[in-house]
């Protein structure tokens, strides 16, 4: 099972905002408490709109509340070799171009 790439500091922010409960945050952003629980535990990645609404509640920029975690680059496979082609420059040769 792949780990979610989006981490967050929602729990930290809730406690800095008068120990806001998950239920209170859920009410403010229009979702269920279970959704907030799942987001906090990184079991669910919020939509972009929901992420902005959560950040707005905490009066913080989105990137302070949420972080996108880069993963190690995938190993090279035959299918992605097509995208890594390098083209060598060719000198203009009228005879050669006529043969093409």
C-alpha cells in the first residue's frame, strides 16, 4: 500500500486555536468529524478546495498547513525510456536529405 504524499499539521494548528476540536473544525469547513480524523492521520488527502478552507480557518497559507512529500524517483523502465531520448544534432547535407 502506497503512503499518502500529503502530510499536514492540522492537529498542531487545532491546539494553537484554543484547542479546537475535530468536530468544531469539521463544522467550520463543512465536512464530518471522521473526514478530519482521516485527513489528520494521512489516511485521506483532501480536495484542493477543502485544503484551502482548512488553511483559511487557521488564517495560514496552504503550504504551512499541508506539505507535499516528494518520493524517490521511480526506477527506470522500458516504458519511460521513450521520454528520455536525446537527439544528436546533424549537420545539413543536401545529398543525404535528398535521399530521405
